C-alpha cells in the first residue's frame, strides 16, 4: 500500500518532473536497425523568411508574397514553439486577405493555423471553411489537426486513413502516426513513422524532422530512451536549430542521467524560442509559469494545460482547476482530460476526477503518466485493486517511469 501511494502521489506534477531510468543504452546498430538510412543531408543555412523579406523590400508585395511569408512564419513557429512567429504570421495573412479576400486559400489556411495555436477551434473551423471554397483537398490535413487537438480521435483516424489512401506521402503518414498514437495503436504509429522516413523527399525538411522527432518521442514515452536519443540526433542533422527536437533530446538526456548534455540542449532550445518547456527542464519553474501567464495574457498562445500542471506542482490547486475548467470546454483530448482529473483530485473532487480520467483512458492512448494519475485517483477513492492495475499498466508502458521517492523504497 505504501509503495502504491509513493508511485501515485507524483501524478500532480507529472508534466514537470524528471523520472529515473535504469535501461542500458543499446548499440547504435540496434537503435537504427529498424529505420531506413538517412535520406537527407543536413539542412542548409538558407533562411526562407529572409529571402521573402528581401523580395518584399525590393518592391511592394502582392497578396501571394504575403501569404508565402505567413507560411514561412508558421513553419518557424512550429519549429520553435515561440508564439511571436504566430503573431507575425497572422499580421501577414490578414494583410494578404485584406488585399484579396476571395481566391486566397493559402492566407485563410495560415489564419486557421494561427487560430489552432490559440486553441480558438471555432475560429480555425471558419478559416478552414473559407479556404475550402477554393482548395477543399488542401484543407483536409488541417481538419485532421483540429480533430486531434479537440480529442475527436475516431474522426482524426478516419481523416488520416482517407488522406493516406488519396495521397500517401511523408507528411501525411506523420499525421496518421499521430492519429494512431492518440487511439493507442503504437505498432501502427511506428509503421507510419518508418514509412515516412523511408520515403521522404529532399527539399521538404519539416516532415522529415517531425517523423524522426515524433517517433523518438513515442519511443521515449515507452522507456526506449536511447533509441529516442538517436532519432533526435538524426532530426537535428537535418535541422540543427529545431527547438522542439532540442528540448526532446534534453528530456531524454535528463532521464538517461546526462545532466550536462541536457543543460546545454535546454539552453540552446530556450535561446531558439522554446520558452516554458526549456525553463522547466532547467529547473526554473517560476520563470516558466511567468512565461506562460504572459503569453496567455498577451496573445492567447500560452498553453493553459501546461500552466495548470506547473500551478499544481506549486500547490496552487484552485488556480489550476480554474484554468482546466476553461480548457476542457474547448477540447477533450486525453492529455487535457488527464490534467483536468489531476486538478479535480487536488481540490478533493474525487468522483469527478475519476470520471475525467476514465474518459481519458477510454481513448486507448498509452501514457504512463495517465495511468499514474488513474492510480492516484483510485487510491484516493479507496480502490486499491484498481490502483494496482493502473500501476502495472504504467510499468508495462514505460518500465523506467518512477514517481519521486519510489526508487528509495524499492517500488
């Protein structure tokens, strides 16, 4: 019983705690044996944003040039997780739309992506509908992203299967892998990531980076940290300044006990705009909270779920719950429902927490932290048998996942 509590009580701060791992690093041949050889050289130093800005400086831009600039800004925003790029993208896209309100699907798609980043899902839908008037097929990947963001897992998988059937490609298979992850189909997700890597195309670095980074993240979530580390390094060979991948690499290094390397990569990711996740990794949680609060206040790009996790770790349960009550009205994906359940448990609303975590589990997603949260809720309700089952599932998903203090007790 004591060991169950030690394992489960850490769930409130699961999003910001580093976990111990004991697995040994496999040989490089073992890590890479399931993957295709590298298909791309390291990405060059050319900057598409600078090139477009130079053309705009030379002559007044047309609406298409502004749309291209918005797309370049969005690509940079996705790589860095820095909301400032989304604000620039929005400005460029709105100017483009003002000059050409109709027959301008690229600008409307850019605005849809900005709205998705704000979690303005209704606004994103409206922008997609405007874009679909001219390019209904091109909008489908964004509709898939919207379905995943809002927790419509069945719809996301339906859209993903249709996209792959109509136009298989690296980016499409990466999206289907994410949809399969969301429903707990780990073998299917791995197969899609491998397909994307094996058939990537030169000149399109973003999906190549994502295929490796997200596959690495999937391996890390199942305790295969050395394989994850190798994939992150592959991704960074293509895009050395991809801040999200640098942050994921640092997370893996932290769990592997490589503290110095992790610190270097967290600092680099922070300098490239990663923000709160890098600050958390560096042990600077108060700065991370302030960053998220500022981003929410200034542009709506701060992530309420991540802020709620930090507030819970700091003992501010009521504030965390207030944030999650707003977020769960917008979407009901598994991570959001799990964070909501943790906040409910922290304020003593155990029955509601059980209902929220059950909804998250019903998606089928394989997530050790979710199982730990379910164990904590079951224990709080006096259901030791259910708690033990959740902890067994947690260990199956990620054998190296440990709550603070568990290692000392031999749990």
